[in-house]
């Protein structure tokens, strides 16, 4: 008992979430069957009973009971359509998640061979013809669950909803002995926008494949479907290009602050692409050109106008580097790079950057972009570029996408509206709303503040169709939250800037405008704290949200 008293004394010095975890582990190992009474902290703020559910993004239509439950038992099976291998994989994703926490991992069986017990059925049979590609319909009764979709993506998103309806400790690998249940009811859901993205800058600081996979896992929980990887910048080149080995051996050997950098080999890239695909996430590769190119220039000096290789760069200034747009070698280089990346990246997009080119004239910039966009098209990809591509006198190819990032002035807004009028689409990433690298407030140690502070409400509480006059819903492919990593070295830094913001961006991208409201969002968000604690995520506990704590119970 002395040992336990000591442990309890230590708990007094821990944040509440850690204390709850420790208390629970203590109880699991020492309290079972004993008479010890341990006072348990009440969760802060409203309980989940005060709100109907804590789903993020909020579904298009949701009707859940506050009393009825579907409770999983050892006999619960996950049933998928016969011959649907993808559904089998999605079923196993759910089974393994549940198996984390209950003693028996549910069996995944094909329809027709299921046992008599309660079922969670994933099916495309009988899916309403009008059910869109990423939509799903979820009916939860006390004796069984049916998830219907017209595509595997819809089944996957429905499974993420089931995941969020299960108690938060489902995310925690060592939380055995719990009832696993979800409320009965009906959810009919479909996304508002086709592009629900996040960007990770692996150029300023390199993040190895394992970290990127973790980032993909974060996105999957919130039904995000585009991962934009910023693969090159002044400080580093991060993807192997056959025939151009110095890009990675030299250009990839460093990062901001002078650390060792790194890069993705072709095999690692291919593996990342399939990891993302299995979670219905399309990777959008970006090679930033013609500016932000110091790492490439240092590796292949023929890309500079004077043929002199610059030193590698480990600072954070922007706008000084550029490819020599008058030289044919430059276009041979662009062709090599786009061709090789296009060949190993199945998604339809290639992002060619185009931001902050301060050392070229507009004429030189346009001269480069005209040829670069043709090269992208010749390799079968659709051009994406930062919003500067819309501001110059350039005829964008049909289907091009401008990614709006600069806080809007009349001039930039007008340029984007003109590009849209000529057929371009936009993805919205306004820096003063959803740049994930902006500090939350003046006390945030990590991040930058050039676009101001983005607190949790700023990032959530705006309406995409009202951002740019003249750019209506139809021209908006969706939203994307970029995370630039000048000041972020490791995954716990990334987590702190990404959570809670990513959840808000996911709701902006997925949920109908009429279903969104800051007042209910902050309460639903409060219930995600325990989920992130269970996942071991280092998140920012904004005082604007009445965070709940993880309760592992016994
Ligand atoms: C800008 C700049 C990046 C910086 C980022 C920092 C764009 C599109 N170009 O965004 O190079 O890393 O801000 O917030």
C-alpha cells in the first residue's frame, strides 16, 4: 500500500490526463478484487451525455439515441460482401482497432458464412444509386450494425465514424476489460468537398517514412483524403530521382539548422503511396519551382545562370533562389523530375510550387511556367500551383488548380476570381486561417506568426464559399491545411501544431455549412482530447475548449 500511496502522491504533480492513465493502470494491476477506494477525478467540463455525440467532422445527417446501445461481445463478427477483398481489409482495420482493447479481436467473415452472434456488416449491396462515391449510410440497432456504401472509400469513412462512436479508450492498446459499445441510431453522410487536405513540409526538416505514416493515420481518423508533400525547397531535396543522384546525396544531406536531412528512396516512396492509398488518401507531390530551389542549384550548377553552385542553405529566408529560365538544361531537369515522380505516384496531380519568386521578372516567371505546365501535362498530370500562378499573365491549362494561401487583398482576390472565370479550380489554404504553422497565440513557442496567430476558433469559424468574392462553391475543390516546418523538428512538435487544428479543417472540408457551429464544435472537440491522449498525441489544450479527460475505468 505504501507503494500505491507514493504513486498517488506523484499523480498530484501530473497533468490530469496523465494522472487518469496512471490511476487506471494502478487500478488495473493493484485494485482488482481489493477494497481500496481510490477517489477518481471527475472529468472537466460537460460530459458526453450533454451532447448527442462527439463526431468530427459532423455528419450530414445524424440521429443517435442517448440511451440505446449496441454492445460488442466475444461473438461479434464483422461481415463483408463475398469476394470484396478491399472490404475485407477495411473490416480487418476495424477488427484490429477493437481488438486493441477487448480481449477477443472480432472475426472478419464473408457474408453467408457468419455465425449467429451480433454483426457489424459492411456492404455495398443495396446501396442507394444516389449514394455518392465517398458517402455512407450507417444503421446501428441494439442487435446489429449495417454500414452501406457504394464504394470502398465510403465503407472506410463509415468505419471511421464507427471508430469515433466507440469509447475513446478503443485507441489505447493496453486498456483491456472494458465494455465496447456505441449508441443506436442512423447516420447518412457524404462530404461537401472533394479535396480535404493537409500538407507536410518535409524539406525544411525531414520527416522519415514512419513519421509520414503517422501523419497519414491522423488524417484518416478525420476523413481527410489529400496529402500534399512539399518535397523540395532551398534547404533540402527529399525524393530520389533516378539519373540525378546528387539531388539527394548532396541536396538532401542537410536541413534547417544544419541537421543531417534525409530523403525518400523510390522504394520508400512507393510504400508510402500504398499506405496512403489503403486509407483512401491521394498523395500530391510538390517540387517547388522556379524559386525555392537552392538545394537543386547546389547539386546541379548547370541550373544556375552563371554555372556556379551555391552553398547548401540551412537558414529560413525565402525568395532568393531561382532556376535559370533561359537555359534548356532547366527544362531537361524539370522533365526528368516530373517524369520520374509521375511514374511512381498514381494520383492525378503534380504541384509545381510557383510561390515567392522574387528574383525573376514577371515575364521570366511566365516563360518558365508556360513550359513547366506543359511538361506536367505531358506526363499525364494535372497542374497544381500556389496562387501566384493565377496572378500573372499566364494561360493556365484546363483543369489547373490554384492553391490560395496569401491573406486576401483586393488584387489577389481579383486575380484568383479571374483565373476561376477562365476555368481554373481553387483549393483554399488561407494562411491567416489554416496555416498549421502559425502560432496559436503569443505564448506558443513553436511556429511562426507572419500571418498572425491562428487560434482554434479562427481556424474553424469561417466559410470557404465566402473567402473570395466571385469564387463560388462550384470552383472550390476544397480546403487544405499546410504545415511548414521551419521551426518543427520532431513529431511531437508536429502534433502540437496539428491538434486540434486538423479536426477543424476536416469539418470545414466534409460537413455541410449548415451543420457547422463553433458552439457545438468546441464541445465535440472536448471529447477528442481523451482520444488523442489514448493515442499518445501531444496536443494544444486551448482554454477555449472544456477538455474531457481519458477515463480508463476498470
Ligand atoms: C509561405 C512560403 C513558405 C513558408 C511558409 C511559412 C508559401 C506558399 N510559401 O507559404 O516557403 O515556409 O509561408 O508559413
